[in-house]
């Protein structure tokens, strides 16, 4: 510190990238998720960090899905960084936005995030329900009843020892 002031940790370009990333995550989050990510107020019970990480991971997944969708619709291919199972950095998100813009493709707008999320979650729910629906299962063998099992052992009364 110099004269009671903190030095800036990020330069202006990094700060703009960070703001864009926060804007994207904030736009993708529901009101309940935003509240869960807020720090605990003074005197309030500490929030579960594990739950907060799950929320951030889910938002990250949704942002990558949005970028994949944008590239699939309008570009020749999806960049490997979006397909890879790794975390996108702040610069990567901004880089993908710039890549779409440079290619002359429609920009991904923050206003469209809620509609994208609703459609994406609806399709996910449909897929889960289809996967959970019981498939045609062949009829199983009849289970032996207590009487049948006892008769096989030579007894007629299953309660008899």
C-alpha cells in the first residue's frame, strides 16, 4: 500500500474482461442463484461454499452450452476450448464473443440468456424423462411364494419350523 491506497491488481483490459464475465454469469443466473451467491450479511449464518460452487459450475456449464449453440448455428465449427471439459477463463469468454463478432455472426446478447436457459432446461428435462421412462422389459420369472418355497423343502406349512 502506498499512502493508504491499494494498488490496482488488474489492468484496464483485464478489468473489462472480468466485468464481461460477471455480466454473463449474472445474466444467466436466476434470482435465487444470485441470492445464494451473495456473501453472508453480518451476523447471518455463513452460506454453504459447496452449494455456491455447484451454482457457479452450473452457470459455467450453461454459458458453454450457449456458446456451443451460437457456434453450431452460425459457424463452421465449435472451438476446442468450448468443447473441452475445462473451465473457460475470463479471457476465453470474451475471446469467443470477439470471435463471433469478427466472423460477422450475430452477437450473443445478454438479453437472450433467460430465454436460452428456459429452452435448454426444458430440453434437458425432456431428455431426462425419456431416459427415466421404463423401457419395454421382458416379463420376469414368477417369484416363489413362501408356500411354494416351503413345499419344495418338503413342508406344507411355511410357518412351521
